[in-house]
C-alpha cells in the first residue's frame, strides 16, 4: 500500500530548474546528486527516485537534500514529475510487483 508523499512544486529563479518540497526526508541529512550519466546501483529512496525521474526522460540532473528534490530539465517540460515524487512510496498498484525487504 504505502502512502503518497505530499509535494509542492516551486519554480526557481534559474530557468529549467524546478524544486519539489516534500513532507518526507528522502536523503537523511546528506545531499545526493545525480546526473543522467550516473550509474545508480543502490536502492535508497533518493536512488529510486532519481532512477524513476531519469526513466521519465527530459532530465539532466537531480539533487536531493532531505525532503527537497531539485530537478534540472533538459527541455522545458516538468509535466509528470510531481506525480513521480508523490508515488515514491506507493507499492500496491495493478501490475507492480511488491518489493521484498530483507532483514
């Protein structure tokens, strides 16, 4: 099941950069930075989110700091990004395999 993440989308003063403020801490106290060419091989929430955002396409870079996600767009289209962030912790959807956590 999971719960949706509350997200507020904010434009920044920099063209092509959009900030998403969430009600969840996604990276702990640290910063996580990713570029489209970054190999993301871990499964922390910020890693999963970055992979999903890059799979959407049209994104050059993602930066996660606590509950703030900053996205640098390669084209001026942020449609669908907010929904990807909101659905980060939704596990049970038709056709989606339920994750199994070891431990």
